[in-house]
C-alpha cells in the first residue's frame, strides 16, 4: 500500500458529523424500479437496478467532501458534503492497524441505508473497519452525459476522494489482502467495476445480488438506469446519461462482465438468489413484517440471476479465482442478510498475489492507478484501452490520445498510443 500512499495526497482529518437518522430509515431497495414496471413488462423493466478507544461496534458518521466537485448537491438526499457511515471493531484502538471492508449500498439508497436496513447486525464481531460511503443512485460511474463525462462523477469520487480519506483517517493494514470491496445490487456492480479500476489495492471483491452485466437487455437497461436515478427530475435530459449508447465503447468500458481480466489476480465472491422466495424472506425482524414481495422475487429471477450467471461464466473463462453461490430468495433485505453472512464466512482477507509480474487491465477512464502504474491521458480515451504488462514491458492500446505513465519509483513516460514502453527498474529523478 506504500505505492498508494505516495500517489494519493494525504487528506486532512475529517470531522465527524451528527448521525442523520432519516438517512438510515429502511427503504425497499427495489422501489425505484416501480416507475418503470407500469410502462414496460416486468421482465424488461425492473432494472436496478481518531480519538480515545471506542466502545464495541461503535458506529460513527464522517464527511468525505468532494474536493473536486464530483457530486453536485442535487444528487444527494441531504444537505452538505457527502458522508460515510463507519463501523469500528470491538475495542477499537487507533494505535492498532485493521483490515478494511468498503461496503457499497444499492439503488435509491444512501450512505446510511445499510445501517438503517439492519445489515450491520451481521457484522457483530467483525475484526476490521467497515466503511459505507455515499453512492447516491449514481451507479458508481462517471456519467457519460453526451460525452461530457462527469457530473455526477461517482467513480472518481469513490476512488480519488473516499479511499484516500479512509487511509488518512483510519489505521488500515497495508497489505492488499486486507482490503476488501463488496456491495449489494447496484453496489455489487460498483464493487465489481471499481475493484477492477484499483486492482493493486483491493485483494477481494464481492457482488451480492449484483447488477453485474448492465448490457444485459442493454437498450432498456441503459435508459432505465438514468430514469431510476431520477436524472430527468434533476434536469439531465440525456437519453442514456450514465453510459451513453447501450453498446458504445463507454458502456463496454463500464461493464464488469466484459472486464473480468481486470480481476485476474483478485479473489471474487459472487452470490445471487434464484427468485424463489426463501424462508428468510417471509419475515423481516428488523421491520416487523412481511418483506419478500413478488416484485423482489421477479427482479432476482429475471434480471439479477441471469446477469450473475453470465458474470460467473466470464470470470471462470478468464481463470479468475471466483466462489459462486446460488440460493433461494429474492431481492430483499432478509436475503441480503444471508448473503452477507455467507460472504463473511468465505473470509475476504485470505492471502492474494501482491506484486504480479504480468497483468492486463482495460479502461475508458481518463486517469487511474493500475498496480504500480499511474496513467493520465491527455484527452479522454475514445475507445476501451488495454494496458498489458509483462515484466518490464508495458503495452498500451490505441486510445485516441497520448498518455503519461508514472511509476511508483517516480519515473514519468509520455507516449503516444498505441505504444510499447520499457519500465525502468530503478528510481528516477
């Protein structure tokens, strides 16, 4: 992790904010899809989409401002800068280092929803620090918006603001194996995609009932993503504001199922329901009543399960270390509880490769970090760009723009694309 501490600026210590109870009120995760159900058949329309020693399982809320203005205020459900809930382990001691789990929420939720839904009860006794950042309904992507690429810029916020802020604020173990990224539904998409954007940091990734193949029924899904994020309400009238054309290069470059090689050295856990209501879904003890409704089962059966099948097949074909579990259940809180329990039993912090000599990574991002190589294109790429490293040789695919490569040893190389460059073995002035 020393590579990342060098490449990311150290942020100031963040102030804790008061807990926003309204942000934690349980919400039916699939509610945002119901606006589409009335217009399109359900099979095609319900798309997800530091201080003194703390007490046991202490929950705090912190602010993580978007210093580059990635998230305009209209995309937040509360005033002020974006926030994150943080669950500290039993007998937390800021002088001791801990594993990190970044846990991403789903559609039509916010940073407080996982606590509000009762999911943190399943983390009792967890030995690490759990950070649940704000993701809005932004699909964890920098929006295409007719080619403007941003506003909102959720992937830039999560990678360039949230992760550095966590490292600046909390004592995190440095090894890659101790950094896990997981999410539910839309958060499963975020984990699968963002884990591939930062493979040298996250040792494991988990998609729990995740929306992991946005190009499944792409023409409807693409438009549905913008609608369920309420883009028209916020003045965004682009037809496909999140990814642009359903089968365009920007959509290709954000689809985890098409980017599985980015996780070649990463442990992956994937789970999904099959849409048959489970006994766990018949009653939600947190909310005191029935919760597994037909829409949740239909969503899991018709959308999430087939997407998960496609994602698993792609991971296996690419030789990724993946554990895949299918269970009875729908797209609802009780079944999410069970998936979280299964994920924790899998153990997200087992040993992983730390410094591979060879790797492949594909991206449409203008800048990023891949293992010990930082990159920044002079102009945003006009197609999916492949970086391929073998020993000291780095090949860069056609991008429609020159690129600047920065190594962890301080070497800077500016080159046109496509090109092949040699990475110096030593330090550079």
